[in-house]
């Protein structure tokens, strides 16, 4: 078990998953066909987003771990800082988007 | 009322959703303390993080069931027709989506707990892992505060 590679794979997969959640959330609010597709996939758009985000994280983390040849030791600190930044940005973007949407700014 | 019907009732679902979320938040706050205290073992950090991840998964499933089955049909119309429709449009929409950030973040913190004290020092992650554990707990608390706003809006219109 390569511990640095597990952490690196998980952190990068988390960043990609966070980006996916933000993009699919904003896109689905602005595109009725996409939101309908998400609803039809599982019965509820949020359930579909939950399933896709879970699968995306697990699959990307596993792929990165098994396919990467580098241990990731030197990149651990940087990737974890990017993960923290992605969380803060994700919360800000989603909050700002729904606030703007409520006040019909877009 | 059989046990399945009891478990599927709205107050029980809300109680378990909140209860598991509190266990998850507390576990990551506890983990924060464990990372601050150099004397704590790697095994105890792994167990604490695993309890936190499991609790957040349980909260995700139970809250999701309540949200999909009851919230849209019973609670959302009350909030949308009341004096604070923003409680759904902003607070609920934000809450349900930022909740999805918790699982990947918590899993990554769980992965970091695999490192022993020496490796944490070697990779210079001691301070960063405090931020990461705090971020999981902070995100959970933010989601809890949004939940309070939504419940208040539903109760008082």
C-alpha cells in the first residue's frame, strides 16, 4: 500500500468531483433538458447528482491510484491545499449562484 | 405502526439525519484534537475518521430519503408560499449541493490518517491536516445552520 499515492489520488479525485458538482449544479439550473435528464435518471435531480458524484470520486481515485506511476510524495502538500481552495470556491460559487438566481440576476 | 413505518416517519428521519451529521462533525473535531496532540496513535486517528465518514454517509442517505420523499411535496410549497421563499431558493439549494462536497473531503482526510506521526512531519502535513479536519467540521456546521434557517422558514412561514 502506497500511502502518499492513496492520499494524492483521493485529493485529486475530490477536486475533480467538487468541480463536477459545481458545474452540473449551475448547468442544470440554466438548462431545463439537462435537469429533466437528471430527474429521469433516478427520479430526482439531486439523487442523480449524488450517485454521479459518488461514482466519479471512487472511480477516479481508484484509476489514479492504480494507473499512476509516481508516488505523489512531493505533490501531497500542494494537492491538499488545492483541495481546501476548491471547497471554499465551491461553497462561494454555489451560494452566489443561487443568491443571484433568486434575485433574478441571471 | 411497524418498525419500518416508524423509521420512515418524518420526525425520525430528521432526527437520524441530524444525529448522524452531529456524530460526523464531532468525529472530525475530535480528529482535529488528535492531530494537535502528538501523543495520539495512528490507529485511533483512523478509527475516528472512519466513524466520521460512516456517520456522514448515513446522514447523506437518510437526509436524501427525507428530501426526495417528503421535502419537495410537503415542506417546499409552504416555504415558497410564505414570507421567506429565499429560505428554499438560496438556503436549501445551497445546502443540498454543498453537502455533496463532504464525502470526497472526508475520505481524503481519512486517507491522511493512514500516515504515522513521522510521515506527517516528513511530508510537512501537520498544519494542513488540521485545516482539512476543521474544514469537514466547518462545512458540516454551515450545512446545519442552513438547515436551521430552512426549518424556521417552514415553521413560521
